[in-house]
C-alpha cells in the first residue's frame, strides 16, 4: 500500500454500478478511481453528496490510496460543477 496522494481533474465518466469515476488529469493523462464504503464525497459547500450526483465535466480533487493496483478514493471534493462552466457562457 502506498501513501495518500491527491489527484485533480475533470470527471469524464461516472459509473455508479461499479462505484468508479474516470478523471482527466491532463490533455493526455486519465485515471480511474474507485469509491469504497469509507469514501467521503463533498460538494462545494462541504455537504455530503452521493456518487450519482457527480457528472461528466465536474472538476474535482480526490485524495486517493493505491491498493491492489487500483486507486481508492478516501475523500473527493467537488471544486466546480459542470453546470457552472456552461452557465458562465450564457451570461
């Protein structure tokens, strides 16, 4: 087991059935992260969120631990929801 590391990126896929997210860290780098029973997902104001409320385009920060070749999310914070980016173009 490796130590805790932080991953910043844009959500590209949410798979509630598998409890996984795919994040785009850079133009060429993606990673798959997994939720566990202990995963805490927080909204912009610190409120708890269910995994199902995350969507493609959301900007997040995830604290992850690598176990068994997979990245397990300890804590995920929604930094900017996808709708906010779209809203800024309309105004």
